[in-house]
């Protein structure tokens, strides 16, 4: 059974009360102040930037021939053999010339078989911007009751009064 009453507390304070049960009252206490409780939230916002980049591609020829190495060995051996003709070491000089000629022929063959071309490829990079925002998550409420100031935290902003539950207990001496 709920009964509405107006009670004078502390001489000049009017508090509206409703009797909820025999040992508990619900009182409308005047709100003194309200302060929002704010939480800072950081959002990570991705930004993608793309650009075209020129890329060098180098490929080796598929068919490999031994002709440049053989031709280099023959030319190197013949030239070195002719140079060392009267030295008495013509065979050793000719062999060294043949080996050197084969190496040169190998290098020339690889340079000719390699093809270089350029293509344009798209490159992308993601960077992040951090943005802070504030969000109200509740309210610190100060209210007056029976001559004292009390505090509570609520989810919603209260109006000019706030409901307060008062438990009635007999004082036993």
C-alpha cells in the first residue's frame, strides 16, 4: 500500500515521500549538482594511399647455347698460343688463354640472353589515424537528504529530484 505524504525535515526542507512498505520509504530528494562521468575512447581509423611505381624486370633467356664459351675458348687459346709461340711454354699459355676466353664467352652469352623491361605496378600502404572522442557513461549526482549531502552515480541524468530509498529501523538503546 503506497501512501503519499509531505514531511518537514530539518525545519524548512520539504521532501515528498511515498510509503513502499512498513520498513522502507522512497523519498524524492532535491538534486544539488550533476557532473557527467566521461570516458575517452580512441578510434583507429585506417587510411590507404596507393601510387604507381615503375619496376624493372630482368629475365634470362630460356635457350642456353655453349657456342659462346666454345668460341671464346678457341679464340683465347689460339691468341695465347700465338703470343707464347717462342717461349717454350706455349701449351700452358694456350690453355690459360682458352680458359680465359671461355669465361669471357660465358659472360657475353649471359648478358645477351638477359632481357630487361619495365612495368608499372600499383603499390599501396595503410596508415592509421588515432582520433579521440569522449562518451558520457554516467553521472555523479549530489543530493540533499535530512540536512546532509549524499552522492550517487546514475546511468541517466536526473531531473530536479532523485528517488532515494530510506530503510526504517527502530533505534534500540
